[in-house]
């Protein structure tokens, strides 16, 4: 199952030049704790990083720095971790676990933003799959009962 089939395609994003105030307002407006940071070039949004509400708190607020002096590009995570939309669900989980991340941008082969996948999204997906699997045994028993009656 490619992760691109399950990721959330409605992604709230910013550019490296987005102010911290604007970033916080976007997070509040869309009820999200992170923004995917993109460079817009040639009509494409190429993922260059992530910034979280925690980044704002740790890098600016906790240090009592003037918020107006910083942009998203100044505080976004130093290492971009993303997943190709063709990667499988299990591989995506392994990548998230290995890197200790709760949200991961999903990208097309050329690095263009395709979506985002969160731990909560994964839990919903896996719960749905497990619920379907739990229905196998009773259905098998019912099928066997029907075929043995004849």
C-alpha cells in the first residue's frame, strides 16, 4: 500500500520567508501544530523543511528573543525527513520511528509536496485495517457452516 494513497493532501505550508507571527497564525487558523516549509518554483511546491509549534517555543519564546526578528527559515528543523509517495505504509512507519518524528511530508519523485502523514493518521489507518481483519474469523465460520449444511 503506497503511503500516497493514504496521506492527507490538504497541507498547511509556509515558505522560509514566512514570519513567525504568520506561521503561528496559520497554525491557529488551521488547528495544526506544524507547517511544511516549501520553496515555490515553476508552479511547484518543493519541500525544504518543517517547522512546529515546539520549534517556535524552544527556539524563540523560551529564549525571550524578539519574535519579529525571525522567519520560519531561521528556526525550521535542520534535517528534512520526508517519504516518497510510492513508499509503503510499513516503510513509512519505520522511517518515522527511526527518526522520532510524528509527522512526515509525503513528496513526489521530484521533491514536490504531495501530502503529509501523521502518527494519528497512521493509527486511524491501522485501526481500520485491524477492524477488517477481526471480521475474517466470524465470516469464515459462517461460510463453513453454509457449505457444510449441504
